[in-house]
C-alpha cells in the first residue's frame, strides 16, 4: 500500500494539452475520484499512472518511489478497464490467476489467492466459467478481482460502472466502496458522473481542459465551488449574472443582492436549488437574517418524484430553479402563481468567466 | 411488399444454387468418371468399379509424389508462418515508410500468374546456382522457397485480418498485470488471433499442395509433386486413374478444411 503523488504532470500531443500541470497528493488508502466532462484528460491521467502513456513533463511517485519512467509491467497498479478487458480464452479463475503468475507467485499459493479474490467479489461459484458466459455486472466484478488479486499498491478504475444499468450501478458503487475501505487500498477512479463521485470519493478532483479546477471533499466542492464551472458540474446551480458596483451586486435584470463575498466588476452568483426558499406570496417574505427576497412568477414545474423543481422568473433576464420537497397535494405551486423567492447571503460568487 | 421480398429471396437462392452447381460440376463429373468400369471414358458407362482407385493407390509414382507434396507443403507453411506473423504485426501496428509497398509486395504472389512467378523463380535460381555454385536449382529447398511465396500472401492476409479485429486493451490488461510485451503477446494475443493463424496456415498449405505452375519450373527429375505426377501420367495415358487420384487429392483438401473448421470457424475468418 502506498500513496501516490503527481507533480506537474502534463501530456501534450503536439500543441494540444491533454493534461497540463496536474498536481495531486493522494494519501495512502484514499479513494480519489477524477471528475470532469468528456475529453478533459481523466483517462490520460489514469493511464499515465498505470504507465501506458508517457508524460511530456512531470513526475509520478508511488509509495515514495519515482515510477515516471517505469513500463506498465514493472508498476504495481491494478487497472480495471472500462470494457473490462477480460481474457476471453481463459476462465474466470485463470483470468484472476494471470497477474499472480506474472508476479511469480508459487504455483501452490495461486489457487488459494484466486479463491480469496473471487470471494471478495462474491464470484467463487463461477470460477470455471468463461467471460462470455457472464453478465456485464459479473464481468465487472471479475475485472475487479483480477486487478486486486496480485495485491497492487494502487487500484485504478476507468469509468467502471458506465456499462452497467442504473440499478446495478447503485449496488456496485457500494460494493466497490466497501471493498476499497476493507482493503485500505489507494484508489483513483475516473468518472463523468458526478453522483458517482459524490457517493464514492474521500476526495474528488474536478478537471476541465486538462487542468485541475478544484480538489477537495464533496462538501467543499458542493458548498464552496471555486469556479462557475465547478458549481455547474458538481450538483446543479442557477446562475445570476451581474456586476458589483460600490460593493453591491446588481444583476443584469436589475436585482440588488446582498452577498458576503464581494468582488469588483462583472460577476456571477451560483444558487443551489435546495437553498432557495419559496414563499406563497410576497407577504410572507420576511427575511430576519437579512436574506435576499424577491417576487417572481412560476414559469415551469418539473415533477421529480421526491422533489419538485419550480422555475421562477424574477424578471426578464433572471430566472432561478428552486427545489421543493414533495409533500403531497398541497405542496403544489402552479405555473403563473406569484411567489416569493428567498436565498441566503452566503451564496458562492465568482468573477464572470471571460466569454 | 411482402411477396416482393419473398420473390427476391427465392431468386437469390435459385441463383446461388445455380452458381454453386456450376462450380461443382467438374468435380461431380470427375468423381463420376473415377467409378467408370471401362478404360476409355465414353457415355453411358458400361458399368462401375473401384478398380481405378486400386490402381491409383498402387502407383508408386503417385505415392512418392504425394509424399513430396506433403513435405514441401508442410515445410513451406511453417516457414511462411514464421515470416507472416511478424510481418502482419508490423503491417497492422506500425506506421513506417514503405508500409503500403511492403503490404502489396507480400500479397503480390496472389495476383501474379503462376507461370510468371514460376519462370522468374527458375531464372533466379539458375542464376544464383551459377553465381554461388551452391546446389539450389532443383533442390528440395529451392522448391520449398518457391512454395513459401505461395503461402505468405494467404497467411499475411488472414493474420492481419484477425490482428485488426483484436482488442488491444487485452494486451494492455496483460501488461498491467505484470506481463512484459513478449509474454503478453504469447499468452494473450496469440490465442486471440489463433483462428487467423490456423486458417492462414491451412490456406497456405492447400495452395502449395495443389500448385502446378511454380513447381513445374523448380522440380528436379525424380522429385515431382503430386500435380506434376498427374500431368505426366496424362501425357501418355488417359484413363480413370487420373480421375481417381484427383478425387483422392480433393478428399485430402476437404479433410484439411473440415479439421480446421472444427478448430476455428473458417467462414468467420475468410
Ligand atoms: N493519442 C492522442 N493524440 C491526440 N490527442 C489525444 C490522444 N489521446 C487523447 N487525446 C486527446 O486528449 C484529450 C483527453 O483525452 P482523455 O481520454 O483523457 O479524455 P477523458 O477525460 O477520459 O474523456 P472521456 O470522459 O470522454 O473518456 C481528448 O481531447 C483527446 O482527444
Ligand atoms: Mg476516458
């Protein structure tokens, strides 16, 4: 077991920067999730750790040892491929044994270790099957057992759940997380599904265009996003664009908003839907704590089951989405209703990104 | 609509059957002829017998020729594979200057008329024999060399086809688990492209085993291959022995195909 450290890791293809100056210090036993939109360099980063892509610049350290120039087969990383990459001509047990054989584990011990690894993923009873005789979820678990069997220093997962259906994804998420905690193995997972990242990670990294946007715990990223991009990518936000003049934010639609954080010039507010309070009308819009309260008109309603999204039009340019708990019949505002909208002063504020 | 489609399918089936029969017709006649009782083929036959098969199997020239053909075919196939496997890997996995040219060169023997190929090899071997004073011309290895050229295009074609279809993340998975590139190739890639290798070997062998034109130029007296032995027999005699030995040759090739097909589905790789 060992921590992983990436320093100034960059990969350039000609002029194109697939990743640029990635710095990460992953603690021993930590579950780190790389999150970001398609093409932002997540897989590139993961494959550099595994040794399949040689970085243009920077170093990779595992357990204190520099592995930057080591070929993949001399590194101790267990990678679970997105398509699982199980060897079709080998049985499940032989697949799992492969890494042990390559690491010169004595023949007598291999059987026991294979059984242990398969038990970890509850597949002991299918050891003699071939990969094609197994479901997607089972193949995924074989891939996991294969990657773990030779006891690598680091476990790497590239979108391990993307080929599973929604229900199974929920289950496997917890299985992987539990297993990881039980083994205490340093793990880096790549995903573009923010819910996956939120539920599984110790810490997560948001990437964009090859660069790290923010690194932190779920709470840090959700409550205190560092940029408009992070606020839109982790969770949902309504954005209100405007500018600061004289220490006060005024939206382009004309709303004056009190904020704790003050900037200068063009800026953006990010409002989380569940932090927005809806009142029946402007009358009950008391704001003792000095929250911001405005009048608006319900523009649309989306029914999500346990909650309801209410889109409120505050003026011609400013719209926000509020999430209300679905409490049955009486909790329904209807389109066209006059409502009051209240949100706190500690909303995230960013300088407007250059258009 | 519906009936249109049915008529379409029916026409297609009928045409396919016709084409198939057309291709099989000579085969059917040769087989029929091999069972004739009389020596001079005429219609209708006076009766049927296995007499000609007995003669064919008892003919020592045919037996010797068969042994030579089999030896040349096997050795040429083995050498052809040793060349074709690395060549296929280079052609499918690396970009280098002259890649297209080499690809065409390796497939060339497939499109060059056999006579031209045989004649060129003949000139080449005569010249090198004179120049080096080594016993190349008319030797077993000279003949094998010519047949290697027949094997290579088939095996390169079939092996590259299966390499193109091979999922390279499997090799990466092997290396991730600690296998060096050579071990990954041996343990994961080779099993994956085995159908292509087997099919390539078989098609190579069959094209060597049935070859007449190239062999004609390269064999020495007393070292004839089976097709040449058949030709020589025909020069002084026409009787159903020829039909019988041809049928036997075809049976051997069909057996090779069936055995291979049990091992890999030929229809999937060709
Ligand atoms: N061999 C290459 N040559 C040129 N560009 C490449 C190469 N490999 C990757 N890229 C580019 O690098 C960028 C990052 O790729 P990467 O595979 O890391 O994205 P990703 O974050 O994993 O995206 P996804 O979520 O779609 O898998 C992409 O824009 C991709 O087009
Ligand atoms: Mg990716």
